[in-house]
């Protein structure tokens, strides 16, 4: 029994020594510094530079200039007509005639020359003498405003790019209503005054009658209207109305 007790005590002592040894080992390990693994240095990876292809050195062509805006047809026609009226007024005034132009309508009126007595449609002798200056002026200027094929005489200056369609010798008389007795008579007076003026011009110079407008018809034409509302000398007059031809638009074939 004593032997068993001694064996038990020896076993307890041995266990105590083992536990103490383990505790001492743990204390020693905890007091040592922890060594962390050394950081890994980054490895530089070389990336090849992209290959740049050299383009041929070609300078860009200069931008094309925009074509100038086309001149409106109406403006060119108006300019040609205004130029014609200006030339006529200058020559007629130089010849001593009084002229009243109406540029907005292309009209020339000679107040001291182309007016008629009441109820009359014949030219007086003094009118005929002074109308010679008008005939001479028209003969010099009108050929520059008709196509060369239609000109009885050549243009002495620069011909107009826009020709005349017609020159209308227009007689007038006092306006009356359709139901009034003088309605037909006043229209006859207006047309008769225009015819008397036309006959004198072409008889004095037949070359004027040979001129033709842009449509190939006679350039100088006759018209009449009973359109004036007063009974003054201006209501019994003849005026010259100049009508320009409108140019035809150019086609691709014309450009070639």
C-alpha cells in the first residue's frame, strides 16, 4: 500500500514538472520579436511603345470660293430700263424738249409736245416740227436695246444685255363711264391720238418701223386707254411706255 502511494506521488510530480516546462516554453516564445516576411520588390515590365506610322505630307487643298450670288432678274431688267430712260431724257432735254419721266412705270411724257386739244386726235403743225427731235433721239438710242438681228442700224455704243420687248405709244383721253354717251368716242380719241403720233414717227424715219422687239414683232406699238379722271391737257395726251424683255434662264446646255 505504501508502494502504491509513492507511485502516485511520483506521477503527480512528473505532471507538474511537465506543465511548468510547457509554461516556460510559451513565455520564451512570446518574448521573441515576430519576423514578418520581407516585401516582394515589384518587377518592372517593359511595354513596347506603339508604332506610329508616318503619313505622307500632303497639304490640304484650299477651300473653294463660293460663287457670287446671282443678280436678281427683276433688278437687272429695272437697271436696263432706267439706263434707257436716263439716256432718252438727257438727249431730249439737250434738244430743248421738256420731259417728265416716270421710272417706276417705264414711261416718258413730253407735256409741251404730246398733248391734244379737247376732242382732237390730229397733230398740229407746231407739234410736227418739234417731234423731229424725238424721232432723231429714238433712232440713235433704240438700236442699242434690240437684238442685232432686229436692228435696222447698228448700235453706236455698248448694246444692252437686256433688249426691249416693245415701245408702246399710248394715247389717253378723259375717263367716262360705260353707260355715258361719250364712252366709245373717248376710247376712239385715245387710240386715234396714239395712231397719229405713231404714223408721224415711222413716216419721218422708216428705220424706226423696221426695228423689232425681243419677240420678233414690230418694236413700236400702239395702244389707247380712256383712263384719266380729269379734263385737263394731261388727260388728253400721248406717252411712250418702254417694256423690257425678261431674260430666259440659262440651262446646262447653254453653259456648255
